[in-house]
């Protein structure tokens, strides 16, 4: 049984990067607040975390974007023995229609363009 689900909604906010300390060293963390059912009478804001190597998942998105976020749900048992939800950790994000954000031109693309332009010059 998988603990992964997909949440679809509108981005309310995205936090700046934070550093959290763990037993195994420091990790980077960002939190996205996703509004579920934004068009309904009872919308719900839900925090979603991206930790460590996944912390840059939210970089290409902005508030009001409609997105689908795949998350792993984590839970723990409280001192009273009750099972509680701890957090939702993101591992994938796309726009709600399934498309990915356009990426910026990479350094390699710029070098290729420069080389191609220079090859046409005569000295």
C-alpha cells in the first residue's frame, strides 16, 4: 500500500528556503501552502513541505498557480496513543493540467549558440 497521494489546488504562498537541523546534519526546507477547493464555499489551506534535495521543487511556481502536487503522507503516534498526521512531503509538482514549467536557458545552450554564431564569422 502506497502512502503517496496527489493534491490539486491553487498555491497561496511559498516560503523562502529555511535550514533545519537534523541528527544527520542540516537540510534545506521550503513550505508551500496549497488551497484545496479554492472555488468552493469551504476552501482548505494545506501545508506541503519539500525537504533536502526536493527543496527546489517549488522554485518555478508562484502564488495563484493551479498545481498538482504528489506527496508522501507522514504520521506519528502521540504520547496518548492517538495516531496523528505530521506532514505531507512533496516529491513531484506540475501545473494542474500536467504540464511542467518552462525552464530557463542553460549555460550549455548559451555556449552552443555562441559557438554556432562564431563559426559563421570569417577572420
